[in-house]
C-alpha cells in the first residue's frame, strides 16, 4: 500500500515537472520570437536610416543585435523539438552563444544607461525605433530569458567562461579589421578608444583589458544565475 502511494506521488511530481518544463520552453519560444522580430526589423530600419551596411556594423550594438537575433532563431526549433520528444537536448555550443549574447547585451544596456547621466550632454536618441529595440528591449528580453528559461548545462571549468566573450571578440576582430583597412575612416570610428592611429598605444589596450575583464565577470555571473534561477520553475514541487 505504501509502495503504491509512493508511486502515485512520484507520478504526480513527474507530471508537474513536465507541465512546468513545457511552460518554460513555451515562454522561451515566445520571447525568442519577439527578439527575432525586433532584431530583424530594427536592423533593417538601422541600415536604411544610416544608409549603408558597413556604416551600421561598425557599432557593437548592431553586431550584438544580429548575433542575439540569430541565437534566438536557433533556439526556437531546439525548444520545439524538445517539447515534441519531452526531454532535454544538451547543446553547449548554443548555450555559450546565448551566454555571450546576454553578456554583450548587458554591456550595451549599461553603456546606454551611462549615456543618460547628467554629465553626458550628448544623450542617445533612444526614442527611435531601432535604438529602443537594440539598446533596451532586446537586451532586457535576452538577459531575462537566458537566466530564467534557458536550460542549465551543469558545472563547467571556470576557463570555459571565456566562451561568454565570443560576440565581443567577433566585434573586436571585425571593427579593427575595418579600421586598419580604412573601410571605416577615422571620422566614422564609433568609439574614441578605437582610434588606434591617433591614440597612445596603451589607451586602446587598457580599454580592451577592461572590457574583456568585465565581460568575463559578467559571463561568470550570468552562468551562475542561470544555474540557480532556471530551477525556480520547479520550486515547491518536491514538497507537495
């Protein structure tokens, strides 16, 4: 009798776990669809407004938006397939790209907020469609859904958290290549520390050390938050 009661309780817990897992993945799919829609339309708007593809991609914000959009699109069929088969599919490559998206979008959001401090007179034009999407909505959606909805991958060595810097590294290689080949002229360099021809050598080097250092700390923070908070969906089930 006790064994039968135990089996019934186990089945109830299992069903509740499955329902909450479906809810988590469904919400993730919805948010990823919203990010994809906002990212695609904002990028098209930006390219048309700025009048050139290369002109737009000199900014880290645009690179972050495009790669965040791509990782969100990739997440949709994965979650749909997981819903169909009723189990998790571990994809460390996609996880690290998602982690990198969250890290980069947080940096974009922080730079945007800093730009509105009183001692900065040249505030971002945040009300414009592409600017609002790229600087506020997409970062908030990406960070939130990664922390709470993306499946955790378990414990990993600390050195692997450098994978959270993938998007920052891609942008650094891209922008430095464009500057050194004069595709982006000095007058169009997006950030003053990237003006490597007219700055002391130590200034861009220091800037990159700070950015990558902060990026690594964010990678560790978001990885840790994802491991802890993604399980909030299942809180209280075992105690019922």
